[in-house]
C-alpha cells in the first residue's frame, strides 16, 4: 500500500496545513512520518526514523515526530531532548490516546489534524512563538516503505539522546 492509499493527496495537504497553523504559535516543529510496516518495537523504530530524518537539528531541539506504521497498526509520538527536558513525564499521553481512537476508526487524516492542533497549543506553553522564528523542518508528510530489516544499524544514525 502506498502513502496515497492511506492518506490521499488532499489529506496530505490538510495535514501540512494543520502543521503550518500549529507552528504559528510555537517555535516547536511538528513532523508526521508514515510507513507501512513496523515489525519490532514502534518507539525504537520511530527513534531511528527521527534520527534518519535529522529532526534533532532544530535550534532549540524542540521537534516532535508523529510516527505511524499503518499496516501494523502501530504509532508513536516522540519529542526531542529540548521538549523532553521541559515537559512533564507522560506529556503526550492524551494525544496518543486520542490519535489511537481516530486511527482505530479509520480516520487518520482527521486524527492527525486534531492531534497536530492540540500539539501546537501545548507546545506554545513551553516554546511560545517568536516573531522571527523560521520553519526549520518540512511540514509535508514524509513516507518510506523500508522494512525494519532494511534499515541501517543504530550507530549509523544521528544523535537523538
């Protein structure tokens, strides 16, 4: 299944627009990555993806990744070190639960757009928007069809701590 089968092009545009709107109120960067499979631990795979996409390169280390493996029905939300140091443990638990409901109901675009809006509001409490803030990461949905076995070993990735 290709990305367009899971999230049609109009849905991809809605998600990118939701990210743009959410980031207007925060210096945080929100990214969505979709893949068909994740046979192993989803957090481990999401961390590898976070590093492979170099999301740790933001000035404030305040990027967030929403990682969805749609065929295996797994997903994770990861924040970079700047976020993890600033927010309480379990900060994303509500978003994880809510996104799970949308995904289970077969409404990924609605769920992602809702969660992105919520993330923007929550991030603005810790990382308020600034007049001269630049968009450091793409707002487009990223996609790969890598199988877990085809990914490079952990030590070939970046430096997310």
